[in-house]
């Protein structure tokens, strides 16, 4: 079927827009329904200083504008493309999980080891089998740790496994890697 | 002169010099890699700069902000893919030049135009700084509230065709900022009795999630592209000479960049659009635009590079960031208890001028670096997308985890990363969320302070600056409403002209049946029948 004028003028892809608009409106409505329980209206406090004022503005705006956005969408019924797009939204869940495993591992095995492991596993998972990529991943991991932990001294705790090392080496590793 | 010397004294430190070097080279590299961009880099580096002096940290971030657009021109010209979003217009004339074998000329011209835009903007602002120092104290709580509101409205209406969802997302940002323990009465807001929400949702976590993690997810989910780039031969100095032949286009475009950069929420895209349109209209060869016109390339690159310095004006003078990158920089000020705003402009003018000087030096360093290192830089354009995704994911960890070593922050960042991924897939704007968070916080504080002495609503705008900003808000809303109504009329007309089915006589009658059935309608019908009787009627 040929596109309507509204569809042609729509900014961005049309697939998945209805799903997002419905989800956003649904969450906004749920949050707005909780405003009485989650915020307080204080007596003898000026309107501008009321704790409920700004959540109400934010949520009111979310509900109003997302409802108008939904109303103005060129296509208001779900088609197969919308569901397929929604399925693609679930793909990065895997990468988010890898990221959280990396977060969980760092205080246990240390920043250097966890970063090397993380980059190597993910490089492999992404289908890079050439040695050059593995070396590039390893080099990148070491560079990141040296720049951020050793040089810029960002706050990342030392690994629990460092406790099993001799005192001098342990201190060095906790401070720098 | 004393001010300049004082500013040089602020900059004369080895760590500032290193910051300048890292910022400029790093920014160019980041800009040259399509799919990274300054927002991702600044989001990742933000927590690392917290341990530095404000001038050092801000120099690194400013360096990345200011020089990424230089680097972004490289893939825009060579492979028709903008390195940063603001280099999109560069592809219009840059790539056609490459296609006809003039890549070296295009790159050289882009560097020269960028350099001119950057330097012009900084010089304008250094000259303009004393005036700003006089104007800034006129801004009290009410004026800052109204300016923040104006910024938020401008950000929303700037997303043409997406204003409704941009407004919803800006409101989402305002809501996110209100989560946690409220600072005056210490009541909890939307914490759902979860202790991790009591301290609120950290801006850096949201920024890292929406910009860095989401970009990593986009790259990891996508495919690698195979690129072939030929080695450039010859020098890159001819662009400076060619730029000299178009002084009018360059200076007008740079002026657009300065003015648009200073207005919160407007930024590079509007500046580029205006300067490109101006250059095309006044050109002797307007038909060349979009087909490799040197004037088009100059207009686009000059305008976008004039913006970063100008964008620092609302941030430094009023404490109001005009776009996502300056919003991130605001947190560097807060971490060091340096409150940007009228006081900063009055009391620490040397600091402000030092920042501008840093930008000036940075532009020179970037130009020199690019003139000699472009051939080596081209290689970074070839880094495969998914490998880049792995790198960004590993770097995002440093940004989020080093904030307060919190696993909850990482989970929240991952959630915002997924949300950002969806927004990017749907081409929906992310910036309104960040500005909603930052400007929402400013508006809450300033409204509370401003309303303390207000008895009647009109008192809020009874000062001249407040009245001017209020009128600007009204004008912006009127212009936007007019635009929406005009778009609606055009759409209706298009729909009518593109209609496939004809409107037959029966449909016309059916539409008018209510009128025709009235006494007046019957009378008019009889009258018409009298003068033009139906052919089937007996006479």
C-alpha cells in the first residue's frame, strides 16, 4: 500500500513507533497514578516550594505530550514490522548482561584481568577470529587500565584475588591495576 | 591587558599543557571515528576529570568538544559518513569533491574553515567578555529561571516534526531530576522505598547510559562496513589560500555560529543551516551547492566550529547549558564547588578568559596536527564498528563504576543504555532528556528562590531582563504555533491533491444533507433547478 502524506512526512523510521509511544504513555500514566503515594503536599508551604510540584510538572508533561504524540502518529495500529522492531530492542540485553558480568568480576579478579577477559571474550563473541583483533583487544585493555587506573588514578577497587599475593606486589597491584 | 596576562598565568602549568594536547589530539581522533562522537567521549571521561583541577578538567573536555568537529570532517569528506552529527552538512559538498578527485582540497578547505570559525568565535568572545561581565549581574533567580525555561522550549521546538516527543522526553528529564530526597523539606520523591533511589538519579549515570552504552549497543548490534580509502598525496596548505578568496562567506558563517551558539538550545545545526542558506543565496554559482561547492563547505565547517566557544557563554555567565555537551561540563563545575553564573563572570574573569584562550591555543594545535597527520589519521576511520562497540563498552565501565564503585549505578546505566538504544533505533532525540534533567534542577531551585519575594504573578517579570526573556518565550511559542498551523495547512492541501478517489456528486450531497433538508436549503435547490433543470426532467 502506498504511504500516506503523514507517513511520508514523519521524521525517522515508522516501525516500532507505536510500541514505544504506548509503552512510554503507559509508564507515564502508572507513575502519575503513584504521585499521591510517592510525593507529599505540605501544609503552610508555598506553592513553588511544594515537593510535589516538579514531579507533577514532569509527569504531567510526559502524559500530555506522549498522548499527543501517540495521537499524531501516522499509523495507529500495530503491524508485523512493529513487533519485529520490538524484538530487535531485546538484542542489546545480551551485551548489557556481558557488561554487568564485567562489573561483577572486577572487584573479584581485579581491573586488569577483568578488562582483558571482557575484551577477549567479547571480541570472540563478535566473530573476530583473526589474531590481529585478539592482539588489538589485548593492547586496548592494557592501555585503558594503564591510562585510567595507573595514570589518572580513577577510583576502582583492587581485586580480591590480590590478597593472596606477597605484600609488596599486592600493594603495587591494588594501586595500579 | 592585565586580564589577558592573568589568564595566561592560569594556563601556564604543565598539566594544562598536557590537557590541551590530550584534548586536541584526542578530540580529533574521536571525531574521525564515525560512531563515537564527542558526547560519548566526554561522558566517559567526565568522572576521570573530577580528580583534576577545574581548569585542567575543563580544558580536556573543551578540547574534545572543540576539536572533534575538525576530525569529524575527515570521514564526512572521504567516505560520505559524518564523524560527528554536526558534520552531516559537510558531506553535501565535501564528498562530491572527493568523488571528482579533490579530496585533498576538500580536507584542506574544511580544516582552514574550521580554524577560522574557531578562532573568530574565541576572539569575538574575548572582546565581548567585559560586556558580558556587565550584563551577567542583571540576572537574578527569576531571570535565570526564565532563561532556563526559554532554553528548554528552544530545545523542544528545534526538533521540527518531533516537538511533541521531544517535549515528553524533556519532561521525563525533569521527572528524573526530581527523584530522590527533596532538598528543602527532605521528603522522598518516587523512591519506592528503595535506598539506592534516595540520593536521586545521577546525571553522569544517565549521560553514560544514554550516550556511551547505547552507542556501544548500536555498534555491537550492527554490521561492519568495508571501506576503501586512498592515500592522500600532496600538502594540505592550499585551503588557507582558498579560504582567503571567500572572506564574506567565512565571516558571516562564523558570526551565525557565534550568535546561535550563545542561544541555549539552538546550537550547531541552526547555525549551519542559516550560514549554508546564506552562502547559497548570495553565491554567484548557487547551482554548485550540494555538488562540491567550496563556499558550501566553508559555510558548514566555519559555522559549526564557531559554536563551541559561544556555547560556553550561557554556561559560564548564567550557569545554563544550551546543549548536552555543556550540560555534562556543568557537572565538572559542581564537583569542584565552582558555581558558574553571574558571580563567576564578575569575580573570576581571569578563569573565563583562560578558558577562551585555551580554546584559541587548541585551535592552533589542532590545525598544525591535522596538516601533518591526516594521512595517519585516516586509518582510524577503518576501525570496524563492532570492535569499536567492544571498546566503548569497556570504556563506559570506567565512567560509571569509578563514580562511586556502585553496582546499582552500573545497572541503572545499562537500563538507560537500553532506553537510549531504542531512542536511537527510532531516531528520537536524546538531548531533551539531559537538558530536562539539568535545566529542571536549575528551574526548581531558581523558582523557589525567585518566588520568595513575589506577591503577584506579574511581579515575576517586572524587571527589564525578566520581561525581555518572558517576551522572547512568548515570541518563540507564537512562531512555533504558526509553523505548526502552516505545516498542517500544507499537509491538508497535499492530502487533498494526492487523493486517489474522486469526490462524486452523491458524496457532496451526502455532506450537505443537513443543510439541504432545511427550509432555506430546499428553497435554494428549487431556485437552482429552475435555472438549470435536470436533463431527465420533463419540460
